[in-house]
């Protein structure tokens, strides 16, 4: 009886081991490599989602590894700064060469803004800060903002008056000088270039400028620095790029 019981346990253990090996063979480690379309440039730090459930980030070589991925068709979603969003499919299996290359088209850089040169310089920020009643935000504060649009940053962290324009743009305006029907927009300066008011009908959309693009922000509600006193009576925001 004891021997029969031992043989039974051994056969059960063997069956479980075989089942485990069979299950392990159902999946394999698959590597995907993400590149700029038409180029060999690796796309690093891209947010990758596999089959809506597996979240990964590409390494310096643009690669992610997915362990125990079943053979067959899969969905890949990609979000990468400077690149178009991607929603595509790929197939894994024993005859598929690894890594699987996936190319993503880069977003064309926006044209440089037109504007009026000012006498504002980044190296004069400390002096303006000492003399002004404006609000100033440093690189460390902007890094801590986790890449938020500056429309949200200025509204939440600086108490700025952000209004929504006809096409959904977020614009900075004067709370005191705006009415329900007419908004008094603040001047916008980017790296010493006054881009509003200039040729633009409306200011730039602050939803499209992010805190991780900037090294510093100067926000003036009413009393502007001498370099901007002829720019606007509705305040100003000065942005300095990283």
C-alpha cells in the first residue's frame, strides 16, 4: 500500500511538472524595438501598452521585453514625446525574428514664432525679481510640476486668470480688466521675443506649452517691468525655455 501510494504521488508530481512545462511553452519573451520612421534613431522613454494591460517604458535602445507572451496577434499602443501616437498590431511566434521593429513617425516641429524683440534677457531675471511684484517660478518648481500644461500650472499654482477661447484654447487674461463679453489678454514673451501682441490675433494656446519645456516663468498681473510697459495693460507672462 505504501509503495502504491508513493507511485501515485510520483505520477501526480510528474503530471504536474509536465503540465507546468507545457504551460511555460505557451509563452515566450518577446522584444520590441521602437525607431523613428525612416531612420535608425531609437525612441527612448516611450510609454508602451501591450494588449491594453501590460505597461512598459522603452530603454535607451528603444527596446522593451515582454516575458511569457503567448504566440499570436497582439495590440501595441505607443505614446512618445515628439512622435505621433501609435495604435497597431504585431504577431509573436517561434518563427518571428526578434526584436520586432516598430517605426513611428516624428511630429514635425512647429514653426518658430514671429514676434517683436524685447530687451528682456534671462540673466536679468534675478534683478527683475528683486524689483517687481510679479510671481517667479524656477526650474526646480517647474520640474516638480510633472510636465503639466502651463495653463493648469499658472491657474493652480499662481492663481492666474485662464480663460477658454472659441476653439478651446486656454489664454491668460486680466481678471480685473476682463468682462463677460470682452477679455483683456496678457502679453506673452518667449525667450525675449514678444509673440503677443504682435501679428497674432490671439495669444498662444497655453495648453500646448508644458512645464517641462521651460526653465523659468515670470508672471506680471498689472505692474510690468520697464522692458514691457508698452506691451499691454493686461499683464504679461514671460517664458524661458530649457
